[in-house]
């Protein structure tokens, strides 16, 4: 029994140790380049975490993407070129603020259309109910 508890503890420690992600790679020697990289990384979504930017994420893929941004900036590419490279490679999903176009129209306008549809349905149901006679509804129970 003791052996089983020790094995369970060891497995839990192993899982907990790997769940925290990778340590960040060392920053670039140039602080201006690092600041520019972090500015771009703050605009891109982590493809693993999906609710964090790659600047905030500790996932291995996010670390690799930050390094890729660093390398592209060191090669002389502009921030727009780096963003374009990322969207060409991963699609508009990687952007926290995707552009309004035919592929993202549902993303931008879908919630408003759903809310408008729900409001119209609510109005129709309430109007129909107001026209129904009182005996169409179940009477409230009495406390006899």
C-alpha cells in the first residue's frame, strides 16, 4: 500500500512538473529588438493556449514563435512583414484582432445577428402569448 502511494505521488509530481511549460528562452541582446518582438507577440494568439498571447504563453510552440519573430526582425523584416508571415502560415486565427473580410464576417457580425434573432423571437413569442385567452394557461396552484 505504501509503495502504491509513493508511485502515485511520483506520477503526480511528474505531471505537475511538466504542466507548467517550458522556461523562456533568453532575451535578445538588443533591448529595442526584444521590445519590438514583444509588441508583435502581444498581438498574436498562442495556438496551443488560445486564450493567451504568445508573449504571455509558456507553451513550447509560443516560445518557438517568439524566437521566429526575433530571427525575422534580426533579418531586417518589418513588423508588418512578420505579421503577414504569421497569418500566411497560421491564418487569421493567430491574430487577436483579425481583419474584417469575407472569411471573418461571421466572427465579427455573428454575435449581433444571433442577438437580433433572439430578440425578434422573444418579441414574437410574447405577442402570441398576449393574444392567447387566459384559459390557455394552467391556473396557479392554490394553497388549500
